[in-house]
C-alpha cells in the first residue's frame, strides 16, 4: 500500500480563478486590488519567491507593488513604509517579506500593518482576532492546510489532529483554525518529548517544523493523513518537506507532496485575501455600496 | 490512595503580598495604582464578586474604581467609558465585567481597552501578543493555572498536558502559556469526541469547560495532576468545579479544590497585573526614570 498523494495544484488553480473572477468584478466597479510586498534583503531565493508572487498576481488581474528597500533598510524606514502603505487607499493588501536585515525584528514591525490589509495574518492583532472568532486574515500557509483538507473531504470535527511546530505563522494559527473546525488539537514541538507518543494515534498529522526528515513512517499509523508544510532547500538546490516521504508513503493513507502541496495553495490564498481585502475596503469606504 | 489537594490559598496570599509591596514602592514615588472595574448588570453574584475585588485591592493598597453603568447601558456608552478610562492617567488597569446587557457584545468592546491597561487580557491584541511572545497581560485565570503548577513544582516541559475547553479567556490563552513552557498541549472541547482518549495518558489535565462533573475518575490515570478551573453555582448556592471530586480524588495524584483553588489565585493576579501596569506606565511616562 502506498499513500495517496494529495496534490495542491488543482486546488491552487481553482482558488486563483476565484481570485481572478473577484478581481474582474472589482474592476467593473473601477477598482484594482493591489498587493504590496515589502522586501529588505538581497537573498536570491527571496527575490525569486517575490517574483513568483508578482507573476501569480498579474495572471489573476491583481496589481503587485514590490517595495524593495534593500538589505540595509533600518527598522525606522521599514516601519514608516508599512504605515504609509497601510494608509494608502490604492493598496489593498500588504506583506512584509522575511528575512529582514540583521538586527531588525519582525515582531515590532508587523504591528504597523493595518489589520484590514494584513493578508498574511502577520500582525498579532490578526492572530488575536482569529482566536476570538472575529474577522481577520489567517496566515496564508495555515489556511492552505485547512483548504487542502477540505478539498480532499478529510473530516476534522471530532478528529485527533496533531500539529508539529508552534510558530506564530503556522503552528499557532493553524491550531486555532482546527479548533474552530471542532478537531481535538495537539501541538508538539522540539521540546515536547517523543513525537510518536502523539502522532501514532493521530487521524491527521501536520508537520511544520522546518526540519528535513523529521517525520518518518514509524511515527504514523496506517490511515493517517499527513500534511507536510516544510520547505527545506537541500545543498543541491532541490526543495523537500519535513516528511521522510519514502517511509511515510508506505504507512500513511495520504500525504501532501513537497513541492506541489501546501506551498502551491499558499500563494493563491494570498491573492484571494487581497481581493477580499479590496472588496471590504471598498464596502466600508463607499457609503451606500452593496454590503 | 487519595489525591493531594492543591490549595491556592497560600499562593494567593503570597502574590497579594507581592502586589502590596509593589504598591507601597509606587506610593513612595507618589503613585497610586488603580484598577477600574466596569459593570453593567444588576446580577447579584456579579456585584458580590466586584466587591470582593474591591476589598482585595483595598487590602493591598491598590485603588479600585467601580464604574457601574447599570443594566441598561448601551454599547456606545460602554465603548466611550472604556476609551476614557484607557486615556485616563489616574487609571492603571481596566476590567470589563460580564455579563453585559442583552444584545451588547463583549468582542467589540474589549478592543477599546488599551493593551497596557488590559490586566485581564481581554483585548484580542493582548492574546495575539501572547501568541508571538511579546509583552502582554495573560487573562488572570489562565495565568493562575500556571502559577499553581509552578507553586507545587509540577514540571511542564516535555509533559503531556490536556486542556478541556477552548474559550478565549481560559483554554486558548492557557494553551499558549503552556506551549511557552515547552509542554505538548492538547485542547479538547465539547465536540472533540471522547475525553478519555486524551485525558487518560495526560500528565496534567486542566478542566475549564463550565460543566459540573465533566471529568471523573474514569477519565484520568493515577499520577495525573488535575486542575479544576470550573466555577459552577449549584441551586443551593454552593460553588463546585468541573471535576467530580469524589471519584477523581480516588485516582489522580493531585487536584485543585473548588473553591480555594484556581479562583483564589486569580484575583491576586489581577492586583499584581495592576501594579505591574502602573509601574510600566510610570516608567514610560517619566523620562529618565528607572528602567
């Protein structure tokens, strides 16, 4: 028996088309949704990724403004740019791309992204709102996991779901989204002890730890659905997840591939969030417009 | 074998003395920490609770301003009062007491409590900051659980901790605090399926569901530490927790009583948060004062 591969490509395409249609609808009202991406690094793979967002936006009829501040940008400059973009009515969504220059902390800066434009859920206020069930954008990667599970009709209510990783961009927001979907949610991490204690009885295992080969076949039960959020670049330049695909495919029922799994859905969701943000901003700015 | 009862009374007293000493230190600088409690109900037990906070504050040298807006207060009035208190330099901490008048929602209102005065961690921004490890006040009840566990030297790192209840005031913030302490954290709730699936293997079980008798001896293993956050008022007026004390005491290693457990520590922590808020506000307002 070999696990079914849960490709994210078709879903990514469907979401992108949905975003494109919503962008066309807004265009008919004279609005062009625009995503601003703030970059402050000369890291090649970051620039490659940002260009891939730009291309995806373009093909979905969404504007993309790359604000490249260079690898020497100060925290003050970054904060001021994020404030300006937050107040700029021509910008619908804002992403602050990591890595940042040495010594510049993400935590303080993301507080300058207006929550209604925070399409990648980076501002702590967005996370807090998510926790209390108020409108906010979840980090696109966390939401991508839920969308993939839904796409393949994998039930969550009453299920035992284990999340490996406790980051503010994936593990924590994802656990909130899973709770909202009535799962029992366990969060494990590098210091929580043997993984198999939790993963062997799990219906769904989500790995978001950033460690190549962290989860292997011995960790999971047959019947388990494994979602691999890891994106690790090997010395030869190839991309692998956190799952030891060879051994897990022999045991688990289903597995998302890397690349072509969660990551492919993430960018599409950023676009969908951007058009949703543009629509909401138009609604709140124009009195009497459709609700 | 009968479980050890983990009383919160001594710890509550210790924390209250710590708050009192800090209040004295601030008084020496001409400052009086003050807690504002906003009430909008004629519910008798709420008023009883608010008076108990007032008494506790008084005996710790902390001012308490009860702002009673009556059971007919509108959302607009409540919002405006919270904004005024947030801007009032003579107020160090703010609590919005529930229940609120029918039709008035807590979720929107708590956003008007300035995060630096949000001593019961009610503003979603406080929860979001907690999630990303930035300075913020945790809800006092959630923190009380951690303080009791620490007080009785119950280790958390690498332990299997199960939290029953996913509320924004206890379950969710507590799970964040437990993750910060390196536990593996599982959150269960009314729709997550059979509790014993998770609780039987847990080292620590925290029950915060608000349902009398929810956790019984059949749910826990010998050796388990059980923390009861429930406060349910029986028809005869007596207070009980969520734990069926009789059966759990026969199995578990330790259990917090209700009353006299978590609840007694919570009020003391509100006072400690209030003096901490006052100190921080003095530090940021007076240039050149001690850091």
